C-alpha cells in the first residue's frame, strides 16, 4: 500500500467451538482459518492477516484497503466462522457455532453474533498497534483501561508532558439499551464520562479520538450477545485496537492500564464478577471455574499494510504480580459462591438461564 493511502485494520472474532469445554481452541480450526485467509490474501481480498485464539475464541486480524464495514471482508470472516463451526461439530467441540446467531450472511457480521473492531487510518512513519482480545467477559470490559490510557495522567504521563497530547481525547460512548451514542471531550468532561462508563453493562466506549485533529486512536467491540439473542448464548468476549506512540500514548502507557486486575462481568456461565488477568498467549486457557477472565495483547508494527508481528505483549514478568493479585481476587470472589457480588445482579442475570429457574417457582410465591 503506497504512503498516504488509508489502511483498514479489522479484528473479527467468534466462538465456533471450545476444546475442552470452554477452556481452549482446537489447533485444526486455527489451521483451517489460516488456510482460508491465505487464499483470500492470494486473491487480493486482504493485504495481510494473522489468526490467533484467546481461550475458546477464534480471532481474525486482517489488514486491507476496503474501509470499515466492508461486505467482502465481513463475508470472508462469516464464511470462515461457518466452515470452522462445521469442523467443530465433527469434532464434537463444545458450543460449536454459539456466536453465529443468524442462518445466513446479511451484508455485515454486526448484529449476527461475532464481535467486530475496525479502524481506518493513514500509516505514520512508524505505526505500532496493540490488539487486545479477552475471554470470559463482556462488552464494557474495556471502559476502565480506555479511560486510564486516554484520560488518566496517573497512568499516562504523556497527558502531562507531551504537548501533542495536552489537548486531550474524545470518547464516543454507546448506550447499548437505547442504541444512542454521545461524544464526550476530556479532560473538561471527565466527570460526565466517568458517570456513564462506570456502568459497564449499559454504557460502553466504542472509540477514542485525539481531540486536536480527530485522529482515530482506539476502537472496541460492543456486541451484546444476550441483547441480540434475547437469552444467554455465551459471553461477548470483546476485542479492541489501540494505536500507540508519536502523539498517542506510548506502548508502555497502554499496557500499564492492565497492571491492575479490575473486576469484569462474565466468568462461569457469564454470571459472575471476576478479575481480568493479563496473560501471555499460551496462558489464555481459563479453566478454574471456567476462568478467571483473561486478556491477551498482540503487538504489531504496520508497514505498508503488512502486519509485522505479533509480539506477545503480556509475556513479561513485570505482570507476574498482577497475575498473582488476580488469583487472590479470584479466590476471594469464589468464596461467595452463588451470592452477590460474585454472582451478577438480577438485571444482568435476565440474559442467563436463571429466569427459567425462577419461572418454575413463580406460582408458589404468595402476597405478603
């Protein structure tokens, strides 16, 4: 791709079948996805690609020049997911195709189950990008780190000492219940931003822009599977793309936001709060109570559309204490058993199997 031409990074994910249970991903399905994306690259549909998994989720990372929401790119991802689902069914993998909520492709995978994060930009002289992928958690899990990366000077020193970042950043926030969004400018609207995004089940940061020139800096998936299907069909397991350096937060500032294992919704049966544990690729195998929730970070240098990488950004002993603390928090939360705050509040349990249990008891309640 020549200099000055826009490039698009698309990250599209789906749970097409777990191995074993919900803990990991079968290598045969990874090979299938790589082969199909390799064929697409040979045909010029994508410029480059990388296939990875986080827990039991298949993650397709693609670079191309077709812009966001492109039908050819989304159909390619959908066809890969459906093919992998058929292979998963033959292997009797668990929950095969649980994220594919529609029978046929409709022009975009949005609203069909898979999670999507895409951004279009002109490559800079050096273009470091980190792609975050999570398992056993929900959309809204990125709210806290996105605020810390782009709004908290205690996390991101560049907000104080880098003149190119001093104007701050704008956060696009989606109200998933009302399907409305609002753009909030920080630092002057920081308190308003926090008032919304602290409610992670309803208000979600979808994208962040540098205020001075409206340059895209981060995008996050916000698909809520429960809202789409009307019932619990698995966790959303969101993805996120963050650009770094040269007038944007440094790589280390971006990663620093994950040095605290904050609580997220998800974990076992999508019904529990637990700590988000940053792990290297090979440790993204949540098994204790199907958890605790995991996040991985794949670092790339983008060079004329090529994805140079990935570098495993959390494969670093400096995150060992974070992982240790996550295990302590997981142990503490587990001791609550079926009680809140380990179990989610009733409003969030509406999209789990709990309503079926309550339905059996409904006729036995008497007016007090």
